[in-house]
């Protein structure tokens, strides 16, 4: 059955708006080319969208041709404003942006564990209002919140979870009460991180993948065939509760200590680094609990930093070995080492660079061995979680996200991939996330933009049709 004229117009309008979102300002001719619509149809939709206040002339094309330049049409970015929140156990970060997602203002506030529920909620709500005011925004169309914990798939609400502060759930209700005209959406933080890595990060070429979150705690986001999977109760990806070997016990329904979290959470990573002989500043600040406790920001930061230093140490070894090989080839290619040294500056520089590896610094060599041993042990731990995911979902790609995943980079990802290849017959690529801890806020902003555009770009009924329905 063919679409009615009104339905066809709505489909064309939405297609044009999506193209303007993705490509930026376009001329009518470019819209015709990209949509495949006729020139009169494009002219009609441009007039219709401009009359609705959704697009406007934002400039002229720079094409070299006879006659006047063609008008460039773009989405009216200030038609709606958005806010994105990254809600952690120890604080809140917020950005305010326009309809295109351009950031206008951003801020954050720490919220200590001793802060009561009421004061914590007030601090967070006040931060949103203050940031919107600094951005010059009178009202917010849509707010998207990224938070740890389970999201009820039936209601879209943040569920009660042991170990999470009570002010998390109260914050959603408080924003809805304080901003009654604003649409408020909440999503699990790891799911938002996966969305950000897929849109703007390392998984842009993947419709099916799993993001393994490695920050203070652990989590996983599952995207299959382009669709985020939440599960029957919203608990898909609670990998911190996965029973694994190498822990002191088993996790419980209210505490993931003893599960994969104990191996791959920030506290476990720091303890592993100390066991391998690496110096860890501020190790006493790490809490044992799965989700709560003080010092969580520092915990994730310290774990990421020790991983980053270990990777840097192994990188220096690789560079030194490469330089040593270069020296040996140069020496072998000449009859006299003295002549070679006299003829080139590269040899003494290379020898100096490799002295710590070949025969120089014993402490440096020990530090390198400790760093490599730590990365191997960490890769062993992560491979257990990755292989479990692979055995059930066969995603073909696993992204190591969060602060620790970003710090480990391709070095840690490659070590994990080699181990998974030995453990599983299913081909799996392991990649390092590139957005780190910022992925949650970025994903929340993308979600707010999507919801706002869905609402604003929805087909509008003709006035006469609205009147008939009202009657």
C-alpha cells in the first residue's frame, strides 16, 4: 500500500533533517542529490521546514559557477537546548549544548560520601541550573543522565541497587519536578559509553560489539546488530558479578566483591601492581566495596596511571630493542666499528638509548620486567571476562573502555586479544577505547540530542486534521 501524501512528506522531511544533522549545511541541489527526490519536492520540503522554524539560511555555497551562489540551509541549533549529566558515586558533571550538540557550557561538582541525600540532590540540580544560566539558556528541552546501576526496561527508571547512593534515584525525580517542561531520560553509564565509542570513537565500523568498562568498577554494554541489549531486568552487562577463579569468594546479590570486579576493578588493579613490584602513589585511597566508598575518582585515576606507566615502560623497551637492532646492522655492515661510529651520529645515540637494556641500568631493567609482568597478569585477568562474553555472545569485537582501557591502549588490548585467541575458537578483535572516562558524558549528550530531535522532527499533523481529531 503506497504512503499517503502527508506520510510521504513527513518521511521526506525527516530524511532531509537527518542529512542536515549528519552533513552540516546543504544547498537545495545537494539535498536533491543526497535524497534522490525531485527538484520541486525538495523545494517544497525546504519551504515547509523553514516555515516550521526547523531550518534557516545559514550562508551561501562557495561553488564557482555563473549567477548567484546557492543558499545553504542548516538546522536552527538554538531551537532547543540540551543537558547531559555523568552521575558518579562521588560527584556530577554536566554539559549544556544546542540542538546540534555543540557544547555551550560545562561544569562539575564533587559530592562527598558524607553528604546527605537532600543536600546532594540540591547540589546536583543547582549545578544543572547554574550551567544552563552560564550558557545563556532560558530552558532545557531534554536532559539525559548517565548513572551506574540498573535501568528498569519497562519504566526507564533507575532501580534501587545496593551500594549506590540514594541521591541518584532522587536526582531524576528532582529534575523532573524542578524542570517540569523538560524531558528527562536516564541510562546506564556503560551503555552510554558504548554509544559514544560507536558514534565518535573506536567502534564506528561495528554494528555488533561489546564494550568492557574498566574504571573504578567494571561493566559491559552489549550492542548486537546495531541495537543496545538491556535484558529482561535491565541487567545485561553486570559483569562485575561474574564468578571467576582467583578471588577470595563468590559475589552476592548485593555485592560484586568476589566476582570479576575484584580482579578488574581499580582496587584489584592497584593491588596487582603492588604485587608485581610497581610503585603506586595513593594506594591507600582505594576502597574494597564494589560500588560505594570514598576515593573513587582517585581510584580510577590511580589505576589508569599505573597502567599508563607500565605501558610507557614497555614502549621504551621496544624502542630500545629497535635501536639496538639498527646498531647491530650498522656495525655488521662495516669493517670497523670505529669507522662506523665516526661516520654516523646514530650509533652513539642508539647505544646511549639502549644502555639500560643491554648493560646499563639494573634498576631500569628491573622496572621494565616488573611492568611487563604486571601487564601480562592484568591481561590474564581481563581475558577471563572477555572470553566469557565471547563464549556467550560471539560479538567479534570487544572494546576495553573507561579510564583503564584507554590507558592500556593497543599494548594491553593486544595482550588480551592473544590470550582470548588461545582460549576461544571464536575470532575476536580486542580494541582500546579512545574516549576513556569522558565517554559517559559524550554518550549522554548524544542521547539527549537524539531524543530532542526525535521530538522536534516528528511529523506534524495538518491543522484541519488536528481539528477533526479534537472534534
